[in-house]
């Protein structure tokens, strides 16, 4: 896997990954807040990676998924450099004709076996998750990779 990052101006950068480009910026006063920060993109990578796992697993079990949202929160340390995430909290919001057991098991498998991004990040900070199916909480857990 190869990517490259180029400075545009001020604190804005563009990362090239194959034929795809992703912009990054810093918050004021250093940047213009014109694009996500690198830490926001890291959270987006966790969400995207685990969401792909969950959709694939639910489809494998022939679940009729209408929507899936993965929301991430990660409070950062304050008053120290570098500021890092204290923890990551993922909230899976699933709607459709989905068996709650299959939903929870799909998230559990993603967060213990399949999601490479979560596996890497969980070595530095704990990742916790909760799963809602059709607005009902069906379970919670922690990412734990062998």
C-alpha cells in the first residue's frame, strides 16, 4: 500500500492514494478548516472499515439491511503534546429486517477478527462499541484482537 501527501498551502494537504485524492486541513488558527483533520480521517477509516465488514456479514446471513450508520467519538487528551485519543466509542445504528443476534455478532466479529484499522488503533487506545437495531440497544462490547 502506498500513499503520498503533498502540501498545498497554509496547513492544507492532499493525499493521493492511487487515483483518489483526499484533502486534509487543520483547525484555525493554523488552518482554514477547509477539510477534515488527519485525526478525523482516522476515525472515518475505522468507521468505513468496520461498516464494510458488518454489511458483508449481514448480507452473508441474508439480513434485509435498510441503513447502517457508524458514529465515532474520540475524546483527546488535553494539555499535553501530542494530543491523542483517550478512547474510541463506536455506535452502530442499524435499521431494517435484521435479527438483533446477527447484527451484534457481525459487529463483534468485525471488532475482534476482521477490521484491520480497528486492530491497529486498538493497540494504542481502547475501542468500545454499542449496537442499536431499529432504535433498540442490542449489545455493547470492546474491540479485542488476538
